[in-house]
C-alpha cells in the first residue's frame, strides 16, 4: 500500500455558480443559484453566499426561492462549463498521465505516476502550483486534497474548501477518520448509514472497533470487508485514466418523496430530455434506455429496454422511459429518478438508413450505366408548405446576448413581452441595465466570453 501522499483530488469550488460570478461582475460576492427555473426545477449549484441561507444542491428550486428570495437565479450554461473543465483537465494532465475525471469539476491525479511528486514536500509544491495555474487560466478557484489513497485525498479536499489545500500526513489517518460520520466513507449512502446506526455504529472509529466479523454480519461479506478496510484508512483503488464513455445518464434526488404519479411521469420526461442533451453533446447515440427509480424505502429498481438501433432522438428516449415507468410501482413515493442510455455508438439509426439509401442510389446508377432498366417509385409531386410564423424568441436568465448599440451582456429576466439585460463583461465594472422588447432587432444571442482575458504575445514572441 502506498504511504506517500501523492494522490491528489481536485474539486472546483461551487463550480457553476463561481463561473457565473466570474463572468458577471454585478454578481460577485452575492448569492447565486444555478439550476432549472421551472416549477419543478432543482438546484444544480449555488454560491457560498447562497449556502448561508440554507440553499444547497439538489434542493427544489421553489424551496431555494423561499430561503433566498433576493438571490440571482440563473439557467446553466453547460457549454461554458465544459470549456472551463477542458482547461482544468488539461492542467491536470500536465501533472500526470493518470487523471481520473469524476465530473466536470472533480478529478483524481496520481502524481507519482507522472513523476511530479515523490514525498510530502514535492506533493505540496505540485498542489500549490496547480491551484495557481487554475486561477491564472480560468479565473476560478479549486480546493486540493493530498493523501496516500483516493478516499483520504477526497476527504482532504473537502476539508480544504473553499480555495484551500490540505495534506493528510502519513500516520495521522486513523485519528483523523475516527470522529467522522460513517457517511464520510465511499459506498455509505442513506440506507447503509441507517443500517449501521441501528447496529449502534455512527462514526468511522466505531466501525474500526466493531471488527470485521460484525461488519460482515451487518452488511455482507463484500461490503463489510471493504468498509472495515476503509475505516482503517486502507483504500487500494487505483487512479484509472479516462476511458471511453460506456453510458450517459442523469438523475435527480428529491428532498421530499414524490407521490403524485403525474409528476413522476413529468420528471422522467424531463430527465430523458436532459440525457439526450448530454448524449448529443458527446456526439453519441445509444441502443439501450435505462430507468432508475429509488423508492421511499431506499429500494432501487432498474429497468431497461433495448431498441432495434442506436438513437439520439428525444422523442424515442422519452417514449421508452415512459414505457419502463409503467412497470414500476411508485405508490409509496419516489426519492430518486434517473434516465440513462447505454450501448453507445457514434452513429444513429438515421445514419444507417442514409447509408442504405446511398447504397441503393449507387446500385441504380451502376445499373443505368450498364443499360439495365431501373424500377423505382413513382415520382411524387413536391408539396411546398407555407412557412409557419416565427415563434417568439426565448430569453433565458443568465444567458449571453449582444446588442448592436450597448455591446455584450446577459439576460436578467424576461416576461410580458420584455427582456431585461445587464451589459457587462468578465473584465468590466458592474454594468448598467436596459429593458427591450423581446423582438428587438438589435438584440441577439451571443457566445460566452472567456473569463480570463487572453493577453496577446509581445513583439517577437509569436
């Protein structure tokens, strides 16, 4: 087992909300909540200023608005977040070839594999340099944990939040873990935590004191042995370099169980749409649709349906997820829902049809060249449909816009045929606010600006 603290865990601080604050000077130091703004929206991320009011991730947006009515509520800009994430992951790969991304804002790094660190001093130097580089490249902050294993490195980064660095020194691990809640350990969710509590175990130290036999009796052999080893600060899981995506999925956990079957159906439809957005963002399609339901008693059911060919059609995914839901009893209440797609490919069923059509056309052309008679469908008269009237443009809170007179800005809100825009950029002072008609010809959507201004190279440094 490794004894040097050369496993690094990076967690970007309140990532989505911090990115919004960095790009919008008027929101810096203020409560910001990012997530779905509809009646059934859920908080994705909130700033530390919003957390003071009790707002947290996965909270229903309606509850967040009651707790922090004066916060800024914004729709996520995943394109911007992915760009920043790619910059951060690039900095991590400069440290080591072994980088294991967990999400857009979180990753493990094996510093020893990259010969970046080999003892406590070199690990601290690498961690400090990484934090400085992240701030210089993205303008954001990240918290870094350093330890001899993945579990402890993640705990260290949690202790480092926000904008800090913590190294767990060899020999201090068990004393550090002992008073912590059992929920601190990987694999201990609400159900396992309640099971241990009923057995009189609430802290990591009590797990270690209970012994292997008692843990196996309570949780079974595999889970019990793994949990006991982690309570003794043993975690043999290696850092695994990024591999090909095997599935794409989204899920939401609800603070209050959902009993209304109609709302459950609507949540599944919403999750299916989000899943397809991720699928298309990765330029993938999939054959198998998966529905995940965690019920009121923490029992988790998974249902799947395999299609005849891969798809990225939101209608197809929604219909399959709805069919799967019909086979699940949700009368007691639902606390988690998820929709995923597996059996991934880089083409869709429509691509296959296009290929078949191209092959048919090629065969027909070859037959004509040889003088053979080609039998095909009767010609169809082309029908030209009248264009539908343009729908009213939608302006989503937080998204970027540009006005021909006032320049770059972002949408503060819209309604009743009006849209309110604050004109400012990441490197400007807080900007002024203007209100326009939603169909103002001078206003258009815009791409996000970089958070850190790109300095042009000096003369002779091209």
